[in-house]
C-alpha cells in the first residue's frame, strides 16, 4: 500500500479544490444562505428590526419527534469536522496540528473564558445598539418548548457551534491558506470575512461584530497555535446566549427578542 500523499506535495489547485469542497459542505454554504436570508429580510416590509432571527427552532409539536430531529441535526452537523480531520490525516497532519487536543486544559479553559468575556460583552453592546438603530434583527436564540431535554440540547448546540466553526474557519482554513502561500494577514481577513458573512442573516451589527471576533480569534490562534481555547470561548458565549434566552427574554425590558 502506498504512503499517504502530503498536501504540501500537491499542486496548489488541488489544495484549493479541497478547501472549496470543505467550505461548500459547511460554512461556505451557510454564508451563501445568510446573504439570501439577509436580502429577503432587508427588503421585507418593516426592514430588519421588524423581524426576528430564530436560531434553534422546534421541528415538531410532538416532543419525542422533536428530540429525535434535534439529535439528528446535532450529530450530522459534526460531519464536516470529521471530514476535516480525515483530510488532515491524509496530508500527514492531524487535529493536534491545529491545537485541537487536551494537552493544555488549564490554558485552554482560562484563555477561552477570557476571550468569551471580552467578545461576549462587546458583542452584546454591538447587538443592542444595532437593533436600536434598525441594523439588526432581534435574535431569539431558542424557541424550543419547555421539555426536560431543552437545556441539554441547547448546551450541545453551543458546543457544536464552537467546534464546527473554530475547527473549520480558523484551524483548518488558516493552515490550508498558509500551505497555499497566503500571508497571515490575508488568511486572517479571509477567515474573518467568511465568519462575518455566515452571520449576516442576523443583520449588519452582527456582521461587523463577528468580523471583529474573527480577527481577534485569528490573532490568538497565530499567537498560541491552538484552536481549543477558541472552541471553549465560542461554546461559552453560545451557552450564555442559548440558555440565558430561555430565562431572560421577555423578562428584561432592555433585551430584544420577546
């Protein structure tokens, strides 16, 4: 059996084709849909502020069926990450190459918590201001009914977002763009604009907020070579948003989305 071919020995076109295929099956597809959704919302009567962006929605009025669909969506959402890890293995890299491992749990948790506090608080301010200015949809993170499995599903959704987005749009993408000969700045801008575009369906405010978040995350990844703190930070931000929405939206007058 022949040895796996290193991606560094492949033509640039082959590396580029791999990147396009991964993005077309994951966050690139999400970015295209976000642009379509934003265009529809921005041109609808009342504009962005008259509509809501619903993130986790029920799939059925029957609790057992809803749980089955939510679980199905979660499991298969990790398929692009599995593909990325396989492609890294085929190119003589691995998840460890991008720092997705458990070698430094203390650093990952502390760094992730610090990033979550910085990005989370800043993002909340940008969101509230942009909604008031009519530049953003009010966001309803969860519309799941009050079943016993609601909070566990929301926790898993948050972790899923953290793993899928940070592994693909930071760890994998920056590695492959570097192997294509892109400069760190150019790669960081590409990664950050991709992140901003697949959040565009929420509005202009979240486009800008996620662009800044992407630049900060790319800088952190370049500085420390680990994607795991980014996964922790993203997961914590979404946990607060998803679970907090269940108990806070409709009870706090200053929080849109009721």
